């Protein structure tokens, strides 16, 4: 009886191995109606070259259209102001922690990490170049200037 069980088990194992190998080496049937994949629509990159001179008032919102209307000096001023404000916030928070020292231990690590990650480590021109490279791509053109700056800041500081 045990010989029959072993033989049956061997036959079942051989059959399952045969079916698995046949499936692995089997030929795939062609589709009845070929499905062509539609190409993804490309978002054309808009010209982000700064104008040589200011041409009228800037838009009130800080978005890509305003970025396109800003001169190179205005773009640099925006980035320098953002860097200075982040540095001032980080330094003020750092000095508050050193003097007061009454931060609960459970939140101290997150405060220290925030100060470390928020302090600029590179000159403003590096962040400006990164913002310009983000705005050259179609998906970057949907970002506001603040979001674009934050993304550029994270990318540069992560290096």
C-alpha cells in the first residue's frame, strides 16, 4: 500500500513539474486584436530664460508665470531672501534651545533635526540653479515658487 502511495506521489510531483515547465517554456498566443499603447503626451517645456529688463508689474501670485516674468536679478533676490529667512529661523531656534533648554526630551530630537535640515549649507546661486532646472521640466512648471524653492532646497541639501 505504501508503494502505491509513493508511486502516486511521485506521479503527481512529476505531473506538476511537467506542467510548470511547460508553462514556463510554452509559447504565448498573440492577441486577437493588437493593443497599441498610446504615447504619453509630452508637456512642452516653456522658455524659462529670464527677460533682460522688467516689463511691467509682476503678478501677485508666486507661480511659474511670475518666475517667467522676473529678471535674473529678481530671481536671485527671491532666492537670497528665502535663504536668509530660513537661516535666520534656524539660528533663532538654535539660540533659543541653547539658552532656555526646556524642550521636552521627546520633541528635542525633532527640533534638532528641523534646525539641521533647515539651515542652508550652500550659496544662493546653487539653489537658484536647481530651481531653474526644476522649472525647465513640464512637471515642475505646475509648482508655485515656494514649492519649487523647497524642492530645490531639499535636493541641494541632501547632497
